[in-house]
């Protein structure tokens, strides 16, 4: 199958945001293709001490949320910081900061919860990317407590490359887990 960036889609969107959106589409497709049939145990397995596929999925969408928060000119809130600390263990009952219809009740960490968080996190990120004005790309933004300097455009590009880096790690780990299974 041809990758999203070669399909001639999203032509109504400028090239920077189109590239980010295509990277997120590819991430969604790769996770479905390579990780979609893993069991809950396989998703959280850590072969050779590697971070789990589940970690990679949580980290991708929660990082997108954080990066887009900075791009939107805001700093992280307490819930985002708590979610950051819980990426390795599956969340510990927190409610991710995504669309209002995504509220996990009680204990979470099931396979279904993980895929719901991933899907809705990618969808939310895509909506937020679309909402960023191309005229803002050069606007300065500060990242983290130290307010490290970047720009809206720099954050968008990092959304794409960071997500693709972790998709690659998820796919590799999924292949190792399947081989061991």
C-alpha cells in the first residue's frame, strides 16, 4: 500500500501541516498493521528490557498532546504532567486529556483502553494540527519549565518526526514479541 504522503490527499492543507498529518496517518496505519493483533500481555511485554509497545503508543499520543499544547502557546497542566509520569505503567487510572467523550472509568490499562487512547489521541492531534494557522509557524514558543526556545513550525515538525521514531520502535518491539510468542 502506498504511504499517505504519496496518495495525493490533504491538498487543501499547506505543506507543513500536510506533512504532519500524513505522518500521523502513517503512524495510525502502522500501529494497526503491526500491533493490532497483539494481546494485552504482548502489548505490555518488555523483551530484552525494551520499552513495551503499549508504552510507545501511550508516549506517542501523550507527547503529541504536550507538543501541541506548547505550539498553542500554553504550558502543561498537572494532568498532562501526571500522564507523562505514568506512560510506562499504563496510566494508573488517570483520564487522558483528549476529546470529552473519552473518559475512562475506574481502573484502566486494558488492550481496548490502550487502542482507544491511541486512536482518539491521534484524532485529537490531527484536529489540533489543522487548527494551527500557517502564519504562526515563525512564532516563538517556549518548551518546558526552562522555556527552551523553538517555534510553532519547529514543534509541528517535531510532532511528525517524534511520532515516526516511536512508531518504528513499536513496530520493532511488536515483531520481537510476536517472534517470541
